[in-house]
């Protein structure tokens, strides 16, 4: 492999020779990630760790993001690697592992940079016109390639060695626990009820007949018991209690959000305060469409999903979330929005999330990163035809270790 001739052997553990998972680390976290890689090797998932400093010295073309992409492609193409972990947070100034910003139009008509981690697994540059503005739907079309379902990527948005250690402890607890056979879906927006119910009552159960899907909506929930319908509020207190009791570790949260919160019933918010109280022994696997909840590159740190991932001894171990609006994506919004609210027609964002659960829990039993890659591959044709689907493809990122199974 060409990379070895440039920087030498990068083996970090006794398991590295068998690895198909590449973990990209900033130099200041290298020791912490090597310890994590050794643990994952002992658990049956060998990893190789490579430093961004070595990558920067070994490739001459472009910025650090492009050099990481070139390195990833060598491991994929020459060594058969199929999973990539970005082991560090990104910030507007760059951060430990800078994201690749892509240019889109947001729902208010303004241009917006969206962090797109699938760029790092791409065989193409995403910059056909060479203007160093990436992912432009029209100008860069020839250089944009989407996931094929075979190579997956995820970012563990940590900042310190202590964050790495805490996350590793949660991975250990997650893999040690027995698989749980229930997925809970929440929704606080009535206009989205139909599509969430279609996902949870039709698509996911068809692929996962041995499992159970429960619903926790503003107006009704599976946990009302003998009380009045809707009496068990979708409140921060109740949601936190359900997170913490350890009976359900798979969740989908549908509704409004901001960088620091999920908005729940009666405009109440699940915030950092509630995350700090979580002590669930079974770390959560989550998907969410709530706006900005996956804004890992924000000036305000952490975003709410980062807080869930970094919370020691509780919170989440895997989250698929939008870095920006998380809005519905349709080819014909005027026609399709009414069908969404009345009949449950799935938009691109909701379809991505539902397909993730189908791939992870159904016959494929795909690892988390692969499940998202399969889901995105299924929407590649839509993304090639529509700028809004292209945006959805770019803004939905996996935060956490993509090599983990969904248990």
C-alpha cells in the first residue's frame, strides 16, 4: 500500500494487521485512541489508528480534509477497509478533525455550509470546478459521489482524552448488555404523526418482526396505561426517565430542536440539564430529525447530541442527526407535503432514518455505519436529481463509532 511507503508502519495493536476499520486521530488524542482501538480489537473489531499529522505530511494535494480523503481511499481501495472513524470534534475554525463544508441553499433561501462526513469516503473530490467550494449541486455535480453501501463512516466528536476514555467505557457497557427488542419513536409535531407511524407500524416491523415499536407522542403513548389518552406527557422529565430506566435503548426523536435541545410537548425542552442527570447503564442508539441537534461544528459546544455522547456513564453511544435544519425533502413539495401530513408519505430525511433501522435490525443486521451507508445509497438517485435531497444526503451524519452493531 502506497501509504506505508510514505509514513511507515502504523500498526497500533496486536490486532491491527487484521483491521478493516481505520481510525483517524489528531496527534493530541493518539494515545487515547490507541487504547480504544486495542479494546475494540479484543472485542472482535480490529482497528488501525493513523494520525492527521502523518497524513498531512504524506499527501501533497489540497487541504487536510482532502488529504484525509486520499488516505481513506488508499486503505479502502488497496487494503479492503470498509469503515472509517473520525476521532475528533470539528469547529468553525477547524478543530481536531475539520469537517468538509458543502454549499447548499437552506429553507430560507440563503447559502449555508453543511458539514458532510461522507466526503471523506468519496473517490471523487466534490469540487469539479476547482473553486474550493465543495458540493455545489450544479457546478460540482461531476465530482460528487454518494455512499454505495459498502464503505461507512462516523465521527466521534470528542475533544479530550477524558472524553475518549468515557466513550470507551460506554462502548464496553453497550456491548456487554443483552440486546433489547424494542424501539421507541417520539413525535411532538402533529403534522408528522402519519409518516412516523408509517415508519414504526409498517416499514420497520416488516423488516423486524421479532421486535416491538412503541410510540411516545404528544397526544398518545404506549405508556398511558389506564389513564386518559395522552396523559403521559412527552416532557423532559418523562423522556429522561425512559432513557434512564434501561428498558429501551433504541430511540427515534421527531420534532423541533435547536443546537442545545430537543423541543418536546408544550414547548418544553430536553437540554444539557437533563443529559447531565442520565445514568443509564445501557447507552442509547438514536436517530433524530430535530433541527441543529447534530450541529457538531457549531461555535456553541457541545450540541445536544454531542452532550449525549460525551455524558460519562449515561446518554448515548450512537446518534444519526442533522447538522442543520433536518427539514423534509421532496421532489415536489407543493404536492408531497399534504400527502406527508395526511397519508404518511415519507420525505428524504424520514426515509433515511427508517431505512437505517430497517438495515440495522432486519435481515442484514448491518453495523451502524453500514446501515446508514445502505440507507443513503438507496437515496442516491434522488440526490442526483434534486438539490434538496442532495442537501439531506449531506447534512445527516453518524456521530459515534460506526463499527458498532445496533443491539
